C-alpha cells in the first residue's frame, strides 16, 4: 500500500528544483518492483497550483484524498493528520498488506512507521527528498529512498523522452530542439533552462539524436528523436522505455 504526501513532494520540488513532480514515472517504477494494492495521494488541492496537478494524479490512482475543503487553520498539519489516520486504519484493517511505501519527509510519521515495523512486523519503505528528509523517520523505516537533484534531472529526461515518443506517433508534430524544449517546459511547469540542459545531456550521451526531415519539397528542418536502440541497450536508463 502506497501513501503519498503530495504537498510535501510538490512544494519541495518547486523550491529546490524549480520543477513539478512526475508521479506517472514514479508509479511506473513502483509497478516494476512491487505488487501495488493502491496508491493513496493526500493534499490540499483547493490551492490553484495544486489543483493543476490533479490530471496527472488521476492517471496513477483514483484514491485522491482532498484535505483542504473542510478544515481551516494550518492545512499542512491537517494533511499530515489525515494521512496518518489513513495509515493507521490500513494497518488495523488490512492484514493482507505486507509492505508499506510512504512518501514524506516529515518526522511526524516516525511513530506510525515504528508501529508498523515493530508491532505489525511489516516492511516500511520511506521516500523523501534530500535536505527535506527527517533523519529520525529514515531510521524508523525498514529502508529509505532519497530523491536528489540528479533524480530531478532523470525525471526531466523522462519527460523529454515521453514527449519525443508522443511526437513520433503524430506526423503533424515536427520535434525541433527548441520546439521540444518549449513543449516539455510548458506541459510540465518547469523552466526551459532545465529542459534544455537535460536535452543537451541526452544528445551528448547518444540517447537523443538529430535527424533531417523534409517539411515541404526542397525544404528540410533539423529535428530530434529518441535513439530507442541505445536506450534499450543501456540498463541504467531502461526505465525510460516505458514512455514509448
């Protein structure tokens, strides 16, 4: 069972990396390693910038718990409270769950993690973001996964490859370098500088190649395309193939 504090993920990524989370790729990674019963996402989606994330989140789960409609005051604390309540309820009623994945860096969750690990004898994996990840929470968990600036770069690479895969299936799209940078930045709410830097690294690594495309008789343009054979051959980027 997976529990995600999306406010933590969204605002920490926005502050540290100037980008939005990529929950779809993260979900794909989980599915490669675990038999997932459900992904439960928590947050105050009454906030305009958070509301914009709902379309992505609905692609990974139908269990989205809105924490901002009913309660006033310190809404982030209320999100933590609601999420903790759901985790405890799951621990009490779902004896079939053998592993819990909790995405939060908040030390408030160390008690429930200890309860599940020590009393329930279940495994707990905690995901958090570097420099916003409670050390006590990490110690309480069975294991932890720390997302870093490099993880944000990898996420940006996924966005680029997914965009190029989509462009391959639509003959009307001409994926130039600048056009791809603009489209990925606009669709994912990240800076063009970050996308441009990631795309250059993909090109330099041979994962994205240049092609020449005839757009009309006698006129060609330089485009970019994913080198699917190279991506397939590189185990360290094999997860990107899910975007094709």
